[in-house]
C-alpha cells in the first residue's frame, strides 16, 4: 500500500501499481488497463508509473476523496 497524507491511495502487487476506481479520476483513466490487485478485490485501474506528472495528478485527486483508515481496535 502506498499512502499520501496517511491515506491509502495506491496498491502495489507483483510490481503493478493499482489505483481504486474513483469518480474523480474516471476521465483521466478511461484508457487505462484494469485488473485485480489480489483475489477477492474489486477491479482497479492499473497506473503507468513511467508517466510521473500523470501519476502525481492521479494521486493528488485520489487522495482528496480517500478517507483516513479507521483505527484498529485493540484486543
């Protein structure tokens, strides 16, 4: 998991970077490949990390609408 401002924005599995399908990035990612980061996950966009400026913009937009993770309850 890659975090931006303590928010989980990207998932990295098997050297592939995935970003959750969000309305705010739908237009930007309309031509992106899609895939599943792990068994049981919802479909995500696959982010081409070679396009640095594009990735930065995607992360900034995704971070704005992503919630902070809920704290885990101690046993």
